[in-house]
C-alpha cells in the first residue's frame, strides 16, 4: 500500500533565503508542524493527500531539479521512499527543518533553523539559519557544527518597519562568522 502525504502546496519559484538564494527550485511544502512559533509566517495547516506518484508527477512538471522540502515541519513526513524516488528522478533535495526529528538517509542539503531550546536531533547540518530576535546566537552557533551560519531578521509587527533588520545587521558586523539571510522572495514579491 502506497504511503500518503499531507501536502500543503507544491510550487515553483526562486529560493528566497540562505545559501541557495536566487536558485530556481520546486517547493514541496508539507502540512503540519510540531512547534508553534509566534513569528511563523507560513500558512501550512491546510492540505491535500498525495501519494508518491502524484507528488512526482507534480514536481516533474517544472524545469528545475532542485527541490526544497519544507513545511510546517517536513521531517514529520519525509521518508526514504520519497527521497529515493526524487533522487531517481534527478532531484537535489534540500530540506528546511527545525531539527527536532531525525531525517531519512539521502537528503543532499540540510538547512536547520532551530527554535528556542528544543533539542536538535540531526546528524548533519549544512546550513544553520537562525531567526534573530536578539537572543544569544553564539551559544546556538557553538552547539551545532554547520558549514554555513546565517542570521535572518525576524519579520514581526512588533518591530518598526516590520522587521529587526538593522539590529541583525549590527549584530553580524560585530560577529562576522554570521552571514545575513534576507527573505528576498518577499522583497521582490514572489512566492
């Protein structure tokens, strides 16, 4: 019996954040999350049920073979069967995860965005992306061995202008091992 997945949406756009900013990618957004972050800007609750064949047919309709598996929290659903099918179809698989669940083998690029004090259960992190709210991110950086470290301003009405970008930039200038990650998809008004 084929496994069914709760898919919020599948769309084609440019990666707007982190290391692959500007890269054409297919986005596979799963529904649901195990955390409730007050700054979450993604509507991921709705879903349709899709099997592997349905997902593959949809993602193959786009020209890029870079897929970003996101959510909600995609580690709640992504499994080795889907990873294998996507690899067989030629996809480079990037996941955007909060890191609170182990990942199936074979994911090509792990973007981890840890939230609060929740334990990260990943074997490998390629890119650590922290939403900056003024917290101690040095402790976060020391705790995880990643290849790349990004700070992303927090988008919230509680900041003048809708985000704390100036404070994030100031912090990075004083701590140059971090790089700035802007949500460029919002800046250029694409999905």
